[in-house]
C-alpha cells in the first residue's frame, strides 16, 4: 500500500488524480495494490503480456496478474499493460488505475502462501475491462521506467525489513539461549553456539550499515541502482541465514507453529524472492561493475 503501490500515484499522477485518491489513501480509506507480475513475467517486467487497446476515450484491458499483494482487499490497482504491441521489451508499457468493482476486473483466486499469512495475495483477471483513458498514470508507453523507478524504493524498504527481522530474531534467540539449559549449563555457555551467533550479529550489523549508506545515496538523488541491488541481495540472504540458525538454536521449539521464530523463518523466505530475486539483483550489480 505505502511502499509498492501508492508511490506510483504520488510520483507520476496528475494534480487531478492525486486530489481524487491521495487523501483517502493516506487515511487508509482506500487500499492500493500494484499489479505488474504475471504468470509468465515476474522480475522480467518487460515480458508482460497484459494488453490495453485504445477504444475512443477508453482503454480495454485483457490479461492476468499473479502474486498481487492486497489483491483481495485492495480498492485501487495500478495495472501495467502493454499499449504498443509493435515494440518489444521494455517499451510500449503503460500504467492504469483500475478501481475495484470495474466491470471485467475480478479476483480469480486468493493464493495460499508459505509465509506472510496476514497479507492477502491474489491472482487477478482482466476480461474486456474498460478503463477511462484519464486513468492512465504517467506517460503512455513509459510505464516500464516508472516501475523500475519505484522498484528502487520497494527494494530499499524490503532491505530494511530484512535487517530489522534478522536483528529481532537474534534478540529473541539470545534471550532463549540464556534461559534454556542443557548438559548442566545454558545453551549460551556453549562456545559453538556463542561464536555462530556472534558472527551472525556481525553480518546483520554490516547489512544495517550498508542500508543506511544506500538510503543516504538515494535521498541525495544519486544513481544507486547497483548499491540498492547489492543491499537487497545481501540483506535478504543474511536474514535467511540468521533465521535458519535461530530456528536451529531453538531446537524442537523452533519447529513449532506456536514459536515466534518459526513464523519469522517462514516470513523471511520471501525476502530473496519478492521485489527482485537475489539472482536478478546480482546481475544488476554485475552489469555495473
């Protein structure tokens, strides 16, 4: 709502579009969602196939979207569609604002996820969905660049989540290790465990400091695609490494659904996937070395 979707409107909307939607969005009266990912196009945004065909003062949308956060409960969707089929790749993509309840727009199914259970995710379908041309966000055929621009913000936010979750996991685990006794002493008294946790703490702190640096670069308006990609890849992998060990240090309790650390380990698994897979992030870095 606040880091993936509504920034599109704040950055690229007209004054009239902002006046119509932003006040209610800020109050939480309108929940937003961004619909880019498709069954055949995830990190490869340029491969999307949803079409938007001009028909007078409207565009008619046809296609499907997959893994859409807020897809079930969202009220306003920022939908990426191909408006120029004669060009390939990143060109010819536009973004449209589609309201919930628009004829031809439906939620085909709610998706059952491994983690992030409290966040609804859905598959969307557009069948001859008529949207006013006035609902186009930004310039026609320039939507890809807007999507890439907002990806920077999304990846920064996800990186912050990764660092925060990893840090909290270490905090919870340290408390548990100092209380749990085995073989006549606490688990914290075991050198093998202490040293592994110490190294994890160092890696989490390194990710945190990189996050501060990259956030500063972005706040200064600098071109920091490589740095954001480094951060997204590193923080997500560090978080999953930390959660893996934290579950291990909790023993059997770490495997139980009643354990906080068990839920956190499932939630962390999304971080190297969502908002740009680690492998894609590393390619972005490699291209700029």
